[in-house]
């Protein structure tokens, strides 16, 4: 795995490091922040798809059953 310079102390560390072992900078390359942003986006798309499906397919079926 390639090593990159920490933006704070410029020591070589892994890009996936949770924090810099030299200076303690938390998430120096924002790797985990970006990952959580992508996860939130994916879950939002999944939830919207479920709501749209429910509204267009399940809701009319429920209305026919009740009415």
C-alpha cells in the first residue's frame, strides 16, 4: 500500500489511517468522511426507491382492497 505525506506534519502514513501516528491528526485525508458521505447517499437513494415503489404499486392495491 502506498504511503502519503500527512497534511499536518508531512510524515509518511497510509491513506486509510484513522489518525496520524506522529502528530495525532484525526482522519488526515478525510477518507472516512468521504466514505460515510457516500454511504448516506446510497441509503437515501434506497429509501427513496422504496417510497416511490410503495406509492405507485402498494398504495393503489391497498385502495382497491379497502374500496
